[in-house]
C-alpha cells in the first residue's frame, strides 16, 4: 500500500466548527505560493504552488499540502502545520487521487 504523500488541512476545528474567514484556504495557499519546485520565480505569486493547493472536498474548504514541501522547505512546512495546530484545524494524512474523466 502506498504511503500518504499529502496532508489535508480541513477548514473545520476539532469541535466541528467551520473555520473563518471563509477565504482562509486561498490566503494560506497564496502565502505559500513562492515555495515550489525550483524555488520562487518571477510572477510565481500569481499562481499556487503545486505543494500547497486550496480545494473544496465535500463542501469543506481545505488545503492540500504535499510532502515534497517538507523536504524542500522545512520552515515552510512547519509554518503550515503550525497554522493548522494554532487554529485547531483537523489534519488528515491522505493520498488524494485525481478525478476520473467520464
């Protein structure tokens, strides 16, 4: 069985409350945009890093963090995990699969 390569930070606190502000996932991913394969590039702030992507799963705003971030930028990894811990957000190790094409 493959090991999880991603961590899913869910916009729900440990007591089940929806985390606010509602754009938290976009803000967090925006802050992390320079942390990407090959490092920050000109205009890299205009797109999300493939290592930190906001998404919605079952109606819950989430951020998917790839394990490669930990290897390439340990301080950035610690920042994201600290954000989740400090805000009491649910964190799940995951191996997300791409959507199937019809």
